C-alpha cells in the first residue's frame, strides 16, 4: 500500500470553510463508565438496483435510524466531514487483501469526528461489486448531504448516500458509535505512521475466538503485535485472560476510533471492552517512544 494513498485517506487538506473540532479529553471515570457502549452494527448488504452508471448521477440519500443509529452528534459529524480531503481526483476503491493493486484505496474506509461519536464510511454496492471509482470530494459532498437530510432532519438519524462517483458503485453511510477509548502517552511526528496500520490491518467480518496463546479453542492467539511498515507505530491486542468471540472488523473499528480520538491529536490510546464478553482490548503507541524532560517515557505517561 502506497504511503501517499494512506495520507490522502486519513489526512484532510482544508480548502473549504470548516468547523473547529473539539479534542477528545474524557476523565478516566468517564471512560470507564462507557465500557458497555454499543458497537455499530454490521450493516445489511446494500443494493442499488434502481440505478446504473447510465442513469442520472443525482446524489440521493436514505435515512434509517434502525441501521445507522439515532441522534448523531451533529458537531462531531461536521468534524468528521472536515477530515475528508476535498480532493477531486477520481480514485479506485476496493476491499483490502483481495489481490488488488496497491494503487487502490483500501476498504473498509471510515472517517470519524474527534469525539468518535459520528462517522462516515465508504461502502461497495451489491454482492458482486469488487471495485468502485470516486473522488474524496464526492465522499465529502455525500457527507454534507447526509448531515442535512438525515442528521438534521425531522427525525435525527443516520443514513446512506447513493449515486456517488464515476460508476455509482460506492455508497457513503453516516453512522453513530459509542467508543470506549482512553487517550494516554504522547506521539511525536511518527503519529503519521499509524495510518499505515489503519489502511492495511485485517478487517474480516468472520467471527472467531480470541484468547491467550495456547488456550484450547483459540483461533487468534493473543497478545498480538502489528507494526507500521517503518516500525514507528505499534498496535497491540490483548486479552484479560479469558476466551472471547469477536471479529477483526471490530478490531479495525476500535483502531479507527483510537486513531481519530487520540492519534490525530498526537497521543496514544487504549480501546477497552472488545468482544462478546468485553475481555479484549487494544493499545496504540509509538514504537520508539519520545523521551520526556526528566527522562520519562512518553508512551507510559498517563492522561
């Protein structure tokens, strides 16, 4: 995966008016009180049977609180929108780890606000669709329309936008999320290396058993380390000691939340309570921690 592609996906160049995104800084007790929060659902398959590339390219939205969440925090949705680069180049999109060239942008792709409460996610349309073509600015425009039509509508809710891009094979969803994140530690300029992990880590939706290495029935042994290609950012997944069922997709969601809420603000982070039993957690920190004045390690500093 090209580093430049990851930079385009997860860093915006602000050429248009934008809101001021509030940084995420919860108290420790606030973080621990959210351990039972809901994860976003694995959405139903999306089809666009009424439209084809030859039909009108008029952007349309469908709002659904049942599938995409109710009462999104509009300020965080606006913040997420402003993290999408207004880049007009038509890019190719495809599911990661399916043999597509490195020039394709990897799906799933999600941009969250700094508080991790609202996000926009690009999705392929139809069971047989393998690739799509769209610019980041078209995704940004879809985000604007979703905020206007669904989040600020008569019933505040999430939704999905269709007829996006050069071939109408990409959709954009506005969804809600309840993260269980604690930011801690300090990142230097190496924070940008975490985009490499976010863009290339597994995101499979198959359910599997995570747990301590060597335990009977474990399909994914823990602890597990994933390092960026330049060895500057480190993702680690742990178990509190018991077996638990989850998906790599949930790990990717958690990493996306930590990146959005902590790493973009130059901090490391922890996501707690992953899995059916909530016994899994992940941490993200610099591989080579910054040394603080007095000799302390930035990755060990507490919030």
